[in-house]
C-alpha cells in the first residue's frame, strides 16, 4: 500500500464521487485507477463493456439488457 499525492480539486471530485457510489474515498480511487488502466489497455472497448467484463470476471451474474423475462 502506498500514498499518492492528489491536487485538492481532484481529491474533492473523488470524495464527491465516492459518496454517490457508496464507496470509501480509497475504494473510489482504486475503481477509477482500475477502470482507467483497463481503458488504456483496451481502447476499442466502451466504458460499459469494460465494467461488464469486470463484473463477469468477478463472478457477478445479471440479466442481459433487453432480455425477455
């Protein structure tokens, strides 16, 4: 574990986003870093595709959008 130095504005945005996402500030930062890395490594995938892939790899199952019930 390490410490990173963020400017005040980015830290404020991080704190605000964490409250909306019901995550700690550290968990929100980790999420943004993980998704940012995945975006850089997979530039042809959309944000939604990356999040869906991460959920699937974590074993989360969910109905496909538009699927009949």
